C-alpha cells in the first residue's frame, strides 16, 4: 500500500535504535555537537529522571496521564511501552518544525518506535546500533549503575530480542568507538537520497 503525506522538503528523518546501553544517546549527542544541521529530538517519558538528567533536555518527563493524553490527541509521532513499565514517545511538532527548516532530525528511540516511524514517515532512515558483543551491553549497564539488578535483567532480555530485529533496519552500525560510529552514521545519512514524506 502506498504511503501518503506531506513532502519533507529538506531535512531527513534519521532513527537511531538498538538495545539499552548500546550508546545511542552518546552517539546522537556526538553527532549534534560535531556536525552541522543535525537536530536531536527530545523524547517524552513517564519514568523518573536519573541523576543529572534535565527535564526538556534529557527527556520531557510527564505523568502517565499526561502521556496518554498526548498519545490520544496525536501529539506523539510514535510511542511504546518499554521494558514492561515505562512509556516513551516522540513529540511530533518539534520534529515537523525542524524538518521544515531543513535540519536532519535524529530520533534516539527503541525498536518498537522505529517501526512505527517507518509506517508514518516514508523515507525515514532506520539505523540499528549494535554492540561489538552482547557482553559489552552487560558491562556498560553494570558500570552506569542506573538500574536495579531486576531492571538490568529485564533490559538484557529485551536486548536479546531487539538484536534479532537488526536485519529489518536500513543499516546496521557497530558502536565500537563513538566518534567512528557517529561518522559512519553521518556518512550514511548524507549518501541517502531524501525521499521522505510526513
């Protein structure tokens, strides 16, 4: 079935996805700080802020009731229940505005959300970020110390499922070194023709 919508005149929509602790956020921040014309979308979530996270910059922290209202009214481009407890989603309007200004928009989201975006945005570039080895996820998650042992086990189990979905993405990039991985993502974006629409 052909997808319809409003033509994205300039910017490209780029989805960075992959398992928890693979470094999606670090890569996205490196791209935005190192390369011109990239805009990082800030996701909304119902989870509690971690130490050092800033509302409106790290995430838009909202109540479950507010999140459901945003989803019901079409304010979210995509949303998902991640790890069986917290809701995450992408506010639509900032993405639309940035694309209209010609920015390449990065969405750092989970696998469920990535496939929702593919249905909504024809021509979105889906990039799966993989670890060099599964053990790297366990090490990174343990070092950051932001989850309980139970939460960590849940995230690792989810990661095994998500890694099996990598072949459904347009590209797969291994995060063996942040700067190198970020450069590879940018090169892929710049070499892909913009055929997107909202």
